[in-house]
């Protein structure tokens, strides 16, 4: 096809797309109203007479000694000389190094003291135990902002500690009322003996915010990984209470006809859809259908397992600390750094960027709370729930977020996927901020707390002062 014919074809497609957009927006409005009514009918009633219990993480010496004993009995396997480190997953030689450090040098007792440095609570909401950090920065400041910080898998509430510290020290004119809950099934939001999904989590986290700040409270949400999905769902349910959402993993709809058509056109006419900055960072190839299919093949083996057979994987990870370590930290490598230049062939897979104590604190939290299996079940539960909600014509997982809710996106170039502004805007209709972070990865606040906080506070300032 000649360039002229391709341009004519592309223009025709775009004109056709205008009609699709009008139709989809009308359908979207109808569905959002239906979801709004469903949310009103199913809203969790907050019992203010119920008192949240102060929670302190205990140093369990017996469990800690058992973990060290298991580490000392680890059976390792031989690495391959003709396969670069981390090309087949977590490198066995580096696993030996971390196991030796974990068992002999890592000070879990000191880490427990650090984890307890921010006040924590637990409360039962709708028969589900919710653990959360609740901390107020600069309480005498005149400006007060309620904010919900949400992580995902395989993260932890602890991943926001450095971000909270930076917020307190650098924004003394704002009082941030910060709430960091653990997703049900994660860490101290356990035990969990029933299925749970992002819609239920969204309803419970909204109930938590109303419990803490009153029925008329407004709040912002910052979300990473599952936290981005929960942050997307909450304004679908409660658009009048959510002041804005700031996310690092925007999910575009796989059922959006326009998006699918334009994804096919993107590699051929990238300038129609991409900014100069996006073109510079090769979004045209990274967001192509071919690239996404390869990414699913190369990176999403864990995803398929956890969405279908989480309990099978859980048996091994629940009983083997080195298995748990390798399974979790392989993600902190492959989702944080560019594979060809930083991971493949590197002895540590790039992980020496982080402090060993920080990485092992994440692993030890999953181990001590015996929550790795329940955290992985969240994938299977979520996809089963998606199918069930669609049967009820409640399509939370692909429906747009109303343009009345401001949205900010921090697009980290080393994350699993990158998504161009044009495609994000088609779902997040209130998108007002889109920042590309060149050295960022999936675990944004954990990897780069200062930059993540700056992006977040810039977004909140833009909303609050209508900049």
C-alpha cells in the first residue's frame, strides 16, 4: 500500500472512529449510571461504634528461627554456563548469596521495629479483616488532604514508607492524612478464607475512608499494580467521593473497538497517535500488537498460573523460603530494569540497586504472615469475578472512568507495559496529567519514592488549585 493510500485509509478509519467514540461514550454513560445505582444499593454500612484495634507487628523468635533453619537446609541446583544470568529466571548463584545473607546477616528484629514506626490498625469490614497504616503528616498545616496509597503484588504496605517520610519532610504546608491498607489476603489482612476481588476491595476501602473521615469525606488515591485497578474501580463506584486518582498502571479496555483498530494502525502511522516524547521512547513498537503478544509470552507465565492454579504454586512457596524469595524477587528485577542492558547476564539481575534489607523485608513479610498463596489467589478471584460481573452487565474491568474524576498517570518506562497518552485518554476521560519517567519501573514508590511523591503531589496541586 502506498503512503498516499495508507493516509487516505487512516483518515477514513479516524472519521469512522469519531462515530464509534460518540456511540461508546453514550453507552459508557448508561453503564456508569447502572454501576452507580448498583454501588448505592450495595454500599457497605459503616458502624462508627466499631473500634479499630491498634496493631503491632510482633517479633516471633520461634518462627524466625524456623525460617533460618529452613534456609540452612536449602538444596540448590547448578547454573548453566551457556545461559546468561537471569535469562531463565532467578539466577541460582545469586540465590545462594541472598540465602546466606537472609539466614546469617539479615536483622528481622530491627526491621520489625522499623515496620512498627508508623501506627497500624486492623478492623473488620463486611466480615473481612483489613490491616492499614494511618499516619498524619504535619498536623498543624492549614491545608488537609486525605489520601489512600495502594500497592499490589508482590508488593507490601512497607513499600510506601520512604514515600511517606519524603512527603512529611518536603511538604510542610500540607497535612496529608495517609491511609495505606493491605489488600485482603495480603500480609496482615489475613487470614482470608473466602474469595475476594477488586470490586469488593474497592467497596471496603471506601468504607474504611468513610469510617476514618466521615460519610462526606473526599479523598485522593495513588495506586500501583492491583492498586491501580482498585483506584480505577473506586471512582466508577463513588465518583462524588474520589477527588482524583494517580496511577502507575493504567489498564485500557480490551473490548474497546476504537483502541483495537488504532493499535493495529499505530506501527504504520505512529505520528497520528504519539507525542514527540513517546516517539523518542519507541512507544510505537512497544505498544504494538506484536510487542504485547511477545510480552505476554515472555513475562506472563506467573500470571497464567496465579489466575488458574494459585494453590498448586502456593504449596511450594509456602514451604520453601528460597522458592518464595526467587519467585518474588525475580519480579523486582524484570519489572524494574531494561532486560537487555541491566538484567540479562548481570550476576544480580539489577537487584543490587535496592538494599538487600528492603528486598528481604518484603519476602519475610510474605513468609511470616503465610500470605503468598492468598495474595496469588487474588488473580484467580478477580478474573472469575470479571466474568460474573459481565453476566450482570456490570463491566467494571473495561468501563471508562467519568471525566468528572481527575486522573494523573505516571508512566514508568521500565514497567511491564507502556501505554501512550492517546490510548489512556480513551478510558480515563478526566486525564489531566501524564508524566513519562525514564528510570522508573513497576514498584514506583519502592524504587523511586521522591520522584513518585513529586508526581503525585504535582497532580493533587493541579486538581486543588485548578492549575
